[in-house]
């Protein structure tokens, strides 16, 4: 994961990051949060109570933050060429 973190940091250093890159970061956060929550719900791993709480304490805020970010950046994303008339 250090590679993803480095990419996020380099993107954050830009004054005006490309909207496609911002959207990809948000999608990665949504997928990570959903996979973490699914792993708890489907019991993919046999974790102790502390592990379950730890996964939830990371996954829930990341998921909520990514939804918030998507809402804030939706108006700045380019329109899909196939969706406009």
C-alpha cells in the first residue's frame, strides 16, 4: 500500500489536480471501505473482537468521507460525452 499512499500524496501536492485522478482516489476509497465492511459482514476472516472493531473504525469513516468527497466534486467532474444531448 505504500505505492497508493505515495500516489495520493503526490496528487495532494498539486494546486489543481486532474479531475480524473481525484475521481479515481474517491473510487479507491469507496471500494476499500465497501470491501472492509463486506469482510466483516461476510466473516471473511476470523478476527477477535478488537480486530472487528479496528476494521469498522477504519472502514466507516473512510466510506463516509469518500461519499462526502464525491458529493463535493460531482459538479467539477467533466460531463460524460455519451450522456449529453
